């Protein structure tokens, strides 16, 4: 029920449990899931040469309700995920929140460290936001006219908010540890976020230097309507048909491999004629509906790479695997649905199903990641863990209870 778009109130109504019992059950599930993953999530047993070694990284914003009526302002927490592109397995899902420390503890540590003279990057307590630093940062943004009203934001009342750049670097370093046993060529595709680019460039510096890892940045028009997306895709298909002389009907009848070869051939020609480094950006001319007007930057572009190889990298630079997970997460976990604007306060968000305790958000995010990876089969009757090679069959609730 927790992973199938059901609110806490409805779960309690159907099962007859109290809210107190439900929270205890969530704690139990969370402990069981973590114990199961410690035993079974061993990536050293995965053959990434066979299953693919391409990964997609992106983040989404999750909201929690304001805890008191005195300060009715939004609390936003980033959910950073990396998906294995071919299987859809979520390698890591990180929340910008630490429930093990209180806001007062963070404030006391910052004051006792006496590091006001040092840059934030060199402070021992720089991993989390303190209230003092957060307020000062909002004032700075207001002076820069980046935000107009500073009281639209606040920190969680329980736990502490982790600085997003620290989260990004920790996420990249953890992925490096998870993939340390493989010698397969790694390909990381990420959202157009400077922090992510710096984090992955730093974490995988040795692999990039040895030409065992490549980084690509993808951006596209996320706000486009469905009709407009269809028009962009149709325009790309018409352009391809004009270049190759292959009719629309023939394009639709091509196998996936034949279509990929055809597209790579045309993109390779464009790349040669353009003579522009791919790290400067390339407008992909044959987009899919999920990523209209796609722009790709190959941050590790090398002159020695063949045009055909570059064209293949441009085609495979996509965030579809991680964006698909985000869509399922928002659809199947009630508290993760998109923010709703409160009718009584312009610019403020509130929703009845949103959580008030961010530590519960951490537990539910881990539970759903487990459910997605190990329990939820796709159209091919396989779970992401089965496709990746971590499991031979679907995991049922009885297997980890």
C-alpha cells in the first residue's frame, strides 16, 4: 500500500491500524529492507560488460508541510538518484537530509568551531545548513535579486538539511565505490547542473584520465506540452527522412538496431561537417518524445574519437531511465506528488498528504527504491535487479519479512 499511491489515512482505514502502529510498521519495513540490501546488493557480482555500464543522474524536489502555523513557508528537500540505464536499477537514491542531528546541535558545533573567518568550503561543519548561515544566504540572494521574498523558504524543524553540493560529491564518491570492481567503460549522463559536473569529474578523475569513463550533460525542454512534443518528434523524423530518402513508413518498420545505425550515420556526418567540439554542446536533431529539443555536451570529448563513436554517445546520452523512476515515484508514493499551491497564500505550497516528519520521508524513499528494484516487474516480467543480474527472480514481501 505504501508503494501504490495510498495515503496514510486510507491505509489506516483499510487495515484498522492506528497511525502509531503504521509508523512502527514503516520502521520495521525500513529495518528489514536495509538488512536485506546489506546481504544481497553486491555489485562486484554484476557483469557490467554484459548488462551495460551507462548511468543517468538527476534530482527532483520533494516538499514537506510546514510544521507550525507560525511560519507557513515551504520546506524543500532534493532527491538525487542515479539509475542504471539499461535495467532501470536505481544504484543510489540520496536525500538532502540528515535525521541524526538536530538544528541546535548543528548551530552549537558551528559556534564552537569558531570558523567564521574561513571559507565555507574549508569549515568542519560545512556539511549541513545552520539557521544562521541559511538566513544570511537568503539575505544575500535577495540583495542579488535572485529571490524576491525570503520568507518563502525555511529549514526543516527536525533533523538538518545537507548542503546540496556536499550531497552531490558524496553521491558521486559512493557510486565510484559501488563500481570499483568493474573494468567496463563507464558512461555517466547527468542533468545540466554545474555541481553534478564538478562532483563526477572529481570523483572519477582517474577513470577519465585513463579514458575508462566519459561524462555527458543533457538538457531539454521540460515544460513542453504533449502536442508540442509530438510536433518536435515529427519534425525530426521528417528531417531524417529528407536526409536519407527513407519514407516515414519505412522508418517505423526499421528494427531498433537498424534505426540506431541510420541515425548514428547521419549524426556522424553532421559532427564532421560542424567541426565543433562536443563539449561546447550539440543540438540532437532526432529527439524522442521524452526529451524534446535535446542538447548534449560530451565533457570528455576527445579529438581521437571517431565520428561514428561520437554519434553513438550523443544518441545514448539520455536521462530517460532516471526520469522514468521519478515519474513512478511521484505517481506511487502519495507524499511525493508535485507541489500544490495553497489557495490562502500565494507562492506557498501545502498538501494534505505531504509529510510533516522529514525522517519518515527518508524511510519511505528507501522502501520504495527497494520495491522498485527488487519487487516490481516490468512488461518483460523482470525486475530491475533481475535485468542487472543481482536476482534470478522477483522478491516478494515474505522474502524479507
